[in-house]
C-alpha cells in the first residue's frame, strides 16, 4: 500500500521524518518495501499482510502510527449538506421485498462528482 507521508500527517501530528516513520512501522511488524520521494512528498510503500486488514487504508495506517508514537488520531467525519433541489427519494426508489430480513435501508445520492486521475 502506498502511504503518502503528507496525507498521513492530516490524521496524526507526527513530527518524525518519513524514514523514521517507516523504520518504526517496520519494527512494529509492517514490512516496508521502499520510500519514494515524489513531486508531492515522500511515499512509504508498506506491504500489508493478510492478518492486518485494518491497515489497508490511510486511517488504519494512521492508527498504527498513532499507537507507535502515542499520538491521537484525527478522524475527519464528512458532513455532506443535503441539496434543497434534489433528494435521494427523487433519484432512486427502493422496495424492500422481505422486511423481516432488512429492518432498515438508507441511501444517499452524490451529485456533481468529477472523475479525474488520482493525484
């Protein structure tokens, strides 16, 4: 998994260098393949084993780094604003055919998404 050091710092206020973070991750059991320096900063290439699915995302790696350095993890919970003109019930209709097997169903429609290459 490619871990952007700059993005990681949005979740954990770690002040150690990318090399130090990679070293500490390696000592805690995460295999580090390499550290690359690109146009957007350092990228740590971590090899996540099958017994650590909790580390398969930026938040999981941030939790791991937070535990290593004993730092709190900042979790950004998005709070999207509902459109006044378009609602989910206008865009999609849901019929629950077996309500005894589905006690609740929720949906959200996201509009205005632009598909672009990843940075």
